[in-house]
C-alpha cells in the first residue's frame, strides 16, 4: 500500500474509535439481543471485527497466552471463514451472553494495543506489503460492520415494545420538495468497468478485474424515488397486482403480508396514513424523502408500474465514473439525522448518486471475468457469496464517509429489506 506506517496506524485508530462511538448510545442489553437471523448483536460486531485483526493481522492461534489470544473467541466470533475452523451458528449469536460487553471492550483494547505496536514495526517485516494490505482490508471490513451495526440496531429497536425507541435524540426538520423526476441520458458503447486491482490503491476483490462491457443508450432518473411517489404506487394497488411482480417476489410479498416498505406503520390517528420508525424515533412520513428499506422485489415491481426498469450495475457505474463521491454519508455530528434526506432542487444532472440509499440494480452478483479467489482463509471474503444475490450501488446514510466509490459493489438477497435500500429508475433510449 502507498500509505506509510503512520498513516495506516492513524486510520486503524480512527476506524476502531468510530465503532465504539457508534456503540456508545446503546445499553448492554441493547448490545446482546439478535432480532432476526439476518442481523447480529452490536456486541458481536464489536467482537468479530476485533477477531478479524487478531486472526489475520496478528496471527492468533490460541496457544501463546497473550492477553488478546482467546481460543474460544475464534469459535464465537468467526463469521463465515470455514477455513479457519468451526464457528458458532449465525442464528444463535444472540444467546452468547458471555463474554460480557465489558469483556469485549477489554478484548478490543488488548487487540488495539497489539496491532498498534505491530504497526510500529511493520517496515522491518519481510512481508510488510502483504501485512499492510491485510490491516487496510481489516479497517474497510470494520467500516462495513459499522454500517451493519446501525442497520441491525435499527431493526432491533423497531421491535421494542416501548413506544418509539430512538437510537439518537434528534429533531428532523421537514424535507424540501425535490421537484418532479427528470432524466439524464447516456450514450452507450464499450466501456471499462471495475478496477485494475492496483495493490497501491485499496479496493475489494469483487471490484475487479477491470474489463469491458457493452452498453446500449440509456437514461437514469435524476434522483431517488420518494415516499410520496411510493404512496401513489400503494394507492394504485401496487401490492395487490401480481402482474407487476416477478413470481418469486409476489410469493414472498404474499407470504410476508407486505403492503408497504419496512418500518412503515399505520398512523395511530388515521388508518389511511402512515408513520415510520427511524433511528430518531417514530414520526410521520415525509413525502419528499427517498423511500427506503425496500426489497429488490418491491423495487422491480415499482419500476414496472412506473413504465421503467432498474439500472444494470454497469449503467450505474458508467454514469458514476469520474464524479466526486459526496453525499449524505454517516457522520457523528450532533445534527446528523441517521436517515436519507431529500434530493434538493433539480440541477439537470444526477442527484443523490452517492449516499442516502443503496440503489438496487437489475444485476445478479457474479464474478467479473478473470476474478480469482485469494489464497488462504481471506479468500472467503467475497467470492463465496456470488450466487443468488443482487448488486446495489452508491452507499447509504449509514456508510462511513470515504468508504464508498463508483466501483463499490454491495449485495443482498432480493427478499431482504432491513438494509438502507432505495430505488433509482432507468430507461432505454432509442436512437
């Protein structure tokens, strides 16, 4: 990596501190509960990201007796690295009441001290470049878990029988009207997609190799679909018309009883209106905000209803290439709302391309031509998930600032919707 040892140590310290800041508003009880099999307790996120550094950067094997070497943690906090060894079942992470939250804090402190000391000596190692790559990967991995931590605690708090439990005490002002949706046109052709996997610039392995893709002329909506537009979809029977839905999606929607996006709740005062659970509590829907917490199936049904389609991930990346990566990303500022914001007034160009909501694409999560799985357990990071999932692009309001980029590929199963996902429409162009 191009970063100096001091740069890497500073980044490591900043990322590790941010996780603790995100967990700070939560009680010990909040941090232990697992609300469904797709989510994980906050305590587990804090422990797993620590285990990652202990396992892959420090080489923990449970035999040396150092303060941070805990062989049982290799079992409890390994996520999916089967090459490492046996692991605790994911659906049962919420029953791990011991070690305690306090013990996990001590574990983090011990590993942090060991990694910091280790980074001070990294230039003397024969394989310094490889170790730098692992530590840098660990920091980006932890940023992914910071986003997951917030998504998971939001889901947990939404199930709390207390009225309107909030993660953060904020007053969110009404959103401004973003105006009618516009369209931005793009000329097709043979375009480069992905990254060259330059060892001097960080990227995840699933972002490369750089390769060519043929695009046809297309157009993208200049902003995300809003709550008000989604309410029109509902009013027009969007959840009741099977012709709008893919077969699998219609089956899931019927089985789960979907009639609105996740976290929408009937108003206690008016059965024909909706409220929404947010990180700042339950409040009335704002029609100008982006609609959020949608499955791929819902996004695709809406696109069909609107006479449009979802973009491919290649169209999205082609449109995003070369643009500054700025938007509504995670902040620890006291004014941060932890919720997607309205698009702002029309500009004649794309709005909300980065931040606010992950944007569903029509592309299945598959390896790029020439993709290769890395040697060892670290090779299980991405490649093993390239089946049965859809790609999302752009980052969201829970994504740490600086973590997203035009080539970043997120992925989820098409039925899931606890993550911060929204919709940008696409259309074909003729001539």
